[in-house]
């Protein structure tokens, strides 16, 4: 959008700005394609190969129930306060063998299922594809998985009930299926009942060899209320009852006597109930093998259960999730998938009484991984005599090659019963341990390999981003150099430039990326100090010895500083201090009355602003009741929503109020659903926005030469939407935003002491500081899905995407809207003072924001390129790049430019 004053705008600067904003998404796309490629895979299905160790070992099981409980963190099963009491009794009896499975980042469902079924390391790009339920590009239809092996074995049908991600990954694989949406996080109950209702019938049937059950309710509870939600233990008991039902069927039904039940989580969750990153809670799901047959190998083990709490969530033996592929292959009698990097879990070797079967299992696994190593490093690296000095190997690959030849040379050749009887058991145990260690070393080497980055695309994307930055700097120079009253000078750009430079440098350090919030908090405080000092200086020069001016300036700065300090302490975020005390945990969660008092004050302040705004256009007798109904309904929605999802945040008085609300509006058809309540709020907001736009666009019939711009009313309207999409404990933050907004508006009254560049700097700082104050981080696990389905009864990529974005960037969007209103105020202040308005304040604003968007993209891309072999490339830098995409495309192009431009145009048209 171009301001009405655009006639004076240099055309070249406008073209440069347009080019910069076209290059930003192009650069992101090119770089992303080079940074997140799919890894090449060995084609076809694996077949048994005769390596001289005898025929394939007989399988102890002929079918498997694969029960995935989404986000089943290890402590949910293994500690004393768990709801898995029956499962714990199975562990004590020896009918269940427990593990903690290590899930590598990204800890979201799709890549975890890929790792579990292929035994390989999935692409980080799957964290993006995981969100799009319509995506088919991530299919495993052409890859070798243990599902494909079971399908090829053709010993029974494959059935699935639960998360429809399996149907996307394995099209045309399941003979019977009933999928449920994995992203409908508002549902704790039906999403699991839809799975459980199929279990009794399937247990009676004899025609299947694999039954996948993927339960989602526990994960949804985590997203909504965290791991300590009151709903968590009851859900665990529900899942435990499913384990009991299946196990009792295994003991009762003859056709299930050789059936294995595998209970596992695809990932865990952090203290906030989210996942996607690499914290201990997220990477430590439970893994339990259950079958009556297992008592034969655990009779003397005396496995204790339950265990005590552990901060690292490591219970019993820790294995890799990829180890499931070769382990299930051996237990069910099919070859290990070709691209597997997992190692057979040796705890199950005693299921085979013959040592030659055990040797065959380990060597089959070893040869399969050798093929993967040869594909990566070349077959010649592992040929006999390839390493001259095995006593001093020069790298990890040579060390693995040397050890490979050692285990082949010392492998027992047990062709007859006599060989079995004459086996040196001590030497055999040493060989078994050495082989298992070799599998682990090979696994770590391959898992730690860098992705096959497309370096030319990385360079091209980085170059395009750098080009966008240069164009944006040129455009900003053109706009600022036009001058004008209350316009910016190049001296005003110094703080903005320092922010850009220091932020770019910070992107090259993993710790700074993880703790980025500190940069924005301290930068905001430093900038406020600068503005306060300038305010004091200006006030002293204008008012002379009058103390009231300095006193008011002091109070204004103190209030702004206090508000920013409260923002900083509201939610503890980042990685190092996540879960530490903050204002929410210390004061609001234990005191629901205080929380709801602040929430009510926030809604009341919104209502007051709406009444004031609409009263300048519509009759007050209509405005006050209409606004009251809308705001009260929005408050009632939030109250009922919180009572249903996080009842611990609702005190006794509020609980009684919820019962009254549901009784009053229930009528003869029963209580109004949360979906309907949210829809009513959204419809009311849409009508109110339409009325506001009408008030802006249609001139008032009065003799006034000018009137107050009703575009100001759009800020409280957006705030009402934002509090609807925000967590209840974060709603009072908008009160603090109001104090800071009024402080900035006050600075604008001081004429040339506050310029468009100052306003842009404030916008940038407050957008980022607000994002982190709401609990955001640079980890995927901090994405808040709790309000993703407000008003939606099913998955819609566009609707859910918008709601998620508004939920997570609620504070940032507030300051994007507020900055436009302040720009309009700055422009009007100059007009009221009979000064020429600043030249193109909107384009100055957009130009500088584009400089930061492009410069930050350059920094993040450069860091990802330079540190692509860094240990934390997938846990820190790759998620940061995804957030860079969200900030660049969502906030910069979508909100700051798109929405902000529309508001500026509307606001400009309202001045008469």
C-alpha cells in the first residue's frame, strides 16, 4: 500500500522495495530446497542373504499389535504415580520387557514413524510436512519398511486404527483402516474411542498379522494442559486398560498365543506439554514389549516396577527408536529393511535357544548395515586390506572397517549340534558384545552424517537474500533522504543498525539462538532508556524549570520500564532455564482468583476502548449493549474453554460461574459447545470489524473539518481476537501492552523527538519481545496448538494454520497493528502543528522492516551453511531457519506489509 502522499515518493526507491520483498520468499524457497533435501535411499525390498551362518532363524512370533500412544513419555509408564498400573505388573511378572527409546530430533509424529518403520534417520523437512495432512510427497510407499516386509510376507492382513499419518505414509498398505486427524487437539476422548471400538472385534479375528493402534488423546492433553494436567493420569489409566484387554486376549485366544504387543510412544513431551525439539522429556518415550512368551527370558531378571522419578527420563535400558526395525524383523521372521541403521536389541537373543540362530541374527543385521556404509563411503573402504594399520585407524570409517573384519574373522561357525556343544561360551559372549558395539558405532556414524546438502542452492538462496538486503537498504536510503518535518535522520538509524548487526552475529552461536529472548529483552530495555533520556532532555529544554513536565516524563518512563520488566518475567522460556519459576507459575497458576481478576480487567479495558471508538460513529445507546454482549460472550468462551481444558486454572467461584453459564445458554438442546461459542465470537468480531470499516470509509455528516480517525478502534478489535486465541495466563499481557502503547503515543506528542525510524525500531523490538514473552522459543516444541481448533470441527490446513499463527504471534501482531496507528498519529501531529507531514512515513517504516527481514534471513542462512556439520544443526539451527521462514513470510510479508498496508490506507482515508 502507498500513502496518499506518494506523489513525492521516489519511484526508484519504491521499485527497490518491491524487488527486495519479492526476493525474500524466493531466497527462502531456494535455500530451503538445498538445505532440506531427501536423502538417497537403497531401492527395493531386502532379501535374506546366505553369508554362511545358516538359514534364517525361526520367528518366535507370527503377528504383532503395534500400540502407539502419542507423546508417551517414559515416566508416564514407569514411575509410581503413573496410570499404567497393569503394565507395571506385567513388567514385574516378566511378561513385559521395558526400555526407554531415544527419539532423535525433530520429535514430531511423521519423522518418528519414519524412523520406527524404516530404521533410518528421516529428513528434517518432515517437521514441515507433518503439519500438512494432505501432503503425499512424504509417502513411504516406495521405501523398504517392516510394514512392506510384512505385506510381502503375505501371512495376514494389515489393519490400522488411529492417527491418519500412517495412511499418508503407507498408501494402499492397510487392508482395513479407520484414520483420525492427528491435529484436532481439542479432542481428548472421541479421537481415542474411535480406535478402541475396533479392538475387541479385531482380537477375535484370525486374518491379520499386524494391527497398528495409534492413540492421540494423551498428546492432545499435553498440548492443552501439559504433562501435569488433571486429565493426564485418567488418560494413562484408559491406555493401560487397553493393554490389559489385549494381554488378556493373548492369554485367552489360541490364535493369539504367538502374538507380540509393542507399547510405545513416538516421542515424549516437555514440561509445557509440547514436543519437536531435543529436550530430555521430548526425546525419551517409553517402549515396552509385551507377551506371555517373554516370561521365558525374564524369569530370573526380577525387573523392578515402578521406579522413582528421574530428571533425565532414562528408565531401564535405553535403545534407539530405529532399533525396532531389525528387532521386529527377527522376532517376526522377515529381513531387516535395506536402509535400516538400527541394531537388534540383544536382550531378546535368549528367545533362540540355538547359538547359530543368534549368530545369524546379529550377522544379518551387521551385513545389512555394511551395505548402507558401502553406499555412503564406497565398498573399497571396507574391502580386505583397505586399512593398512588397524592399530592406528585415521578416522571413524577406518576404525569401523577394521572392527568389521575382526568380527567376521571371529564369528562362530555353528553348523552342527557338536559345534554348539563345543562352543566357548566366554569367547561367544565377548564376540556378541563386540558385534553389538560395532552395530552401535556404525549406527552413530551414519546417523551423525551431514545431509546431502545442495551447496549451489544454498549459495544461490543466500545470494538472493543478500540481494534483497541491498535493495532494501537502497530503498530506505531513498525514503529517508526525502526529509520533511518529523521525518527521520540517518542518526536515528544507529540503534536500528546496531540491532541488525548484533542479531546477525548472534545467529552463529547455538546458545544464543536457544536463548534469543534475552537479546530482545535487553535491547528493548536499552532502547527505552535511550528514549527516556531523550524525553528528559527535550522536556528540560522546553519547560525550563517547571517540575511537572519532568515529573510526568519520569512517571511515563517508569511505567514503560515496569511493563517491559513484567513482560520479561511473565513466561520462563528458552532452553537453559525452561521450567524455572516465572510470574505465571509463581503467582497466577496457584491463584486463580488473581488470574481471573486480571483477565476480567483486560476484557473490561477492551470493552471500554470499543465503546469509545464506536460512540464517535454510532449512537451510544446501541454501542454499549452491543459491545457488552460481544465482550461478555468472548469472556464466557474463554472461561468455559479453560474450565474444560485446564480446570486447575479455574477457582471455585469461576467453576460455579461456568455451571451457571452453561445452564443459562443451554436451553432445551443442551449446553452450547465450545466450537459454537468460538464461532459466535468470530462472527461478532467480523460484524464489529465491518461496522468499524464502515465508520472509517463513510464520511460523517457534520460541520467538522476533521474528526478522530476511527481506525484506532481496530486495535481493541484485534486485541479481542488475540485474547481469544491466547492461553488464559497470557491474557493480562495485553494490559501491559496498553501501557507501553500509551507511552509511545506520548512520545509522539513531543514533535521531532520521535521519528518514523524510532517507531520502526520500537515495532521491531516489541514484536520479538512479545513473541518470547508469550512463551515462544526457537524450538518446534514451543508451538502452541491449544487454540488451533477454536470454531473448527475438523482439519482445514488454511483455517488451522491461521489460528495457530495468530495464537503464537498474538503479541507480535498487536504491535504490527499498533505501529500503523502510531504512524498515522505521527502524521496527524505534524499536520496539527502546521508542519509538512514526514515524507512517506509508511514507506520508511516498511523499508526498514524489510532491511531487518532480509538481513536476518542472510544471517540465519549463512549460519546454517557455515555450521551445516555442527552437532546442533538439526536441533538448533534448522528449527531457527523454520522460524525465520515464519517471521519473514508470515509476520513481515503477511502482517507488517499486507495487513499493515491495508490499515494505513484505511487510516489515511479517514482524515478529513
